[in-house]
C-alpha cells in the first residue's frame, strides 16, 4: 500500500495502530473521492462565483437600483433567487451531495472489515489497570435534539449513533474520524494524524497574543473524537487536560486513542450549555469547529458557561468556519445556505449571522478584552474565524 494515505497508515499495517486501515482498493477509492471533492469544493465554487459576479450581479444591481451588499439579507435572498436558476449551480449542488454520500460509503467500506480490529484494541486498552486518563459518560444526560436527532455532515446515524447491546460502541467516533479526514483533504487542507492540527494553529495564536500565558488546566469544548484535545495534551504536557462533548461514541474513541498514545486526558459527557464544573476551574478554554454545530441560543448559553468556569487571567479562544457575511460574498452565502438545507450543515447560517462580539459582551466579557476576526491559516488554504476574550485578573 502507498504510504501517503490520509490515514497515515504505514504499509506494514501494524494491527495495534489505532487508526483506520484501508486496503489497497479502498485507499484508491478514497483518493478518488478526495479529488472529486476538490473539484467540487474548489474549482466549481470558483466557477459559480465568476458566473455570479460577471453575469448575475450587474443585472441584479440594475434591477434593484443599488449596489449589492454582502451584509444584506435581502440582497442574499435576491442573489439566491437568481443563482439557483443557473444550471451550473444545480451541477455543483448535485455533485456536492453525491460526494458526501461517496465519502461516507468509503468510510463504512473500510469499517466493515477494520472495526473489529479497532474494537479489540479498545477492549484491551479499557481492560488495563494503568489508565492514564479517564472517561466519564452520563447515560441520563438530556442530549440536545440539535445533536441527538440530526445527522450533522450527513454522518450515518449522527454523532450520537449507538448500537444496541454494545457497551463500548466506538462506531460513531470511527466514522467521524474517517469522514473528517477525507472532508478536510477534499477542501485542499490535508489531514494527517499526529501532524499539524487546528489546535496547533490555535496554540500558536495564543502564544503570539498572550506571551505571558501558560495554562495548567485546559478544557476543550465540543471535543468530538479528541483529535485536537490530544494536541493540547502534547504541547502542554504538564497541564491537566479535559474534553467535553455530548456524543458518547465520539468520547469513547477519543479516550481509546488517547490511551493508545499514552496521554492523560479526561473525557466527560457533558452539555457545554450546562457544565458541571465549578466556577473558575480552567486557565484555557478552547474549541475548534464547535460553534457552527449548534443553535444560536445554545451557543450563547455555552459561551456564558465558558466564561463562568474560566479563571481570572485565563483565555477563552474559539476557532470556527469562515461563513460570516462580509467575509464571504453573496454567491458563497447562497451555496452555504444550500448546505444548511441539504447537506447536513443545519446551523451554518445561524452561526454565520450571529453577532459574536455582542454575545461576548452580553455574557460579561469586557469589551477591551474581546477579540474576533479572520486569521490566515499558515498551512493549507483559507482562514479561521477566531473569537474569544481574556478574563481580567
């Protein structure tokens, strides 16, 4: 097998390696799906922008009697009415939808034969007496419907997929990991376990912005399968690192992976909008691509909770997708709105339209400590939308 699989699998295929192991044909298929996604996500989106800007926008501006404003929802609606009539838009939409199906089919094809091996590794790790970290699940937790009943990213079964009779089900975490890596690669960003993660970028920015800051207690909010949580544990090796999420299968995967790496991480099933932690428990509270996976009301409650459990002098730093009007043009807003309705991104536009500075001010962050803005990725194309605040001492 080639050694540049997106899963980072070496040709020797170590049976104890806690990552997905595609065979040769599956590796070839995932490369095709990634290239197909790149065609859709990069080239076709560029073509649609060009059609809108050169063909549709001039006519719309004459019709409406004003220059189009990327911040105007009325102009977004008008742009949608015109752009969705274009055959190229329908081609892009169909190919985007198909590419997502192909991605999940590819992941499940690998898991059909590889999941038992991963489950055996998980069982062995769970049975060891020298656990480094912890896993605390709450079967009585009232999981918000926006997570429990929604197939976000159209992941089969959703983030909270649980198979009856399986007491330590990691299927949701395995799917999330495989799909996430293919999705990122299909955006032209690549994905290599053990390599450069979103958390690396976040930490680099924290070190640049707050040079006197060194956290001892870290909380990763909406940690998912724990990929970024592991980065915090690696770089801040002396810190006490926690990750919370509502999805048990993602947390089981994160815990097993952390134990396989010898990392002491504490994973807890918990709703970020109603945390069990005491006031002022953490020095650093972080998240990556979490805010756009929830409703605006839950986001506000969660950020309020983050501020409550943040210590004086601590930093709250969140990173997310760059879907904000003004940063994205009307053509992209129309394509993102399509993703909301048809491609498993139900909260994209709610997050995009949220007034994050106002929310941070509302929950008690001093205006002079608040930061929001788009920051250039130093690996891969595009930017991150970063927001947060430092709590006064």
